[in-house]
């Protein structure tokens, strides 16, 4: 008796496999579409980040220009030093706060400095930054050393106060 139903069972298995493959194919297509959307979003963010890097370097070049007012130079030095530093004030592994400085503080600083720099100077510096970025990305190791020193001071002060608290 069991063998009499064997063709029916095989048909059900084949039909269910076909349905599974169809559903699986639809899910795969959907995932590919979602992946394409994510890739385009990531690509746009990369382009914006690259634009910010070039703008930062243009501000650095404007900082060295004598036609820029002293208060714009002061703010430009702070923004450029922080943006080009290989070390962040708030490390990126710290959830949310780590990227907050990169996503909020740097663009705000750049926007402020751009408003303070004369437009003709900024245009020249943007052209020079474009040519400089074709050769490679510049880095500011002095700013990195200052940020490392700040972290060491912060760590030392923390250890000092923790040792005082623990000895009481």
C-alpha cells in the first residue's frame, strides 16, 4: 500500500520544491534590489565624505593665505587640525558618540569657516586642493600629537582621581 502512493508523494515534493525555489528566487531578487539601494547610499556618502575632505584641505590652504582674517584663520586651524588628524577626540568605537564628531562637528566647523573666508580666496584654494588630492590625501601629524597628548592627560587625571578615591 505504501508503494502505491509513491508517485503522489514525489509529485508533492517536486511541487513544493518548485514553490520553495520560486519564493527563494523572489527573496533573492528583493535582497539584490535592497543591496543595490544600500550600495548607492554608501556610494553617495563616500562622495560626500570625499568632498568634505577636499573642502577641509581647501580651508587649510586658505589658512595659509594672508588675505584671510585672523579670526577665520583661528577657526580654520582648529577645524583642519581636528579633521585631518588620524586620531579622533572621541574614538569611533564608542557607540554613537564616536561618529557624532565626524558627522556633526566637522561639517558645522567647515560651514562656519567657509562663511568667514573671502570667496575669491576660497575658490583658489578649492582648485589647489583638487590638484593636491589627485596626488594623495594629506595628514596633519601635529594635530594628531596634540590629540594624543590630550588623551594621555585625560587618562592620567582619571587615574590620579581614581587612586585618590580608592585610597580613602
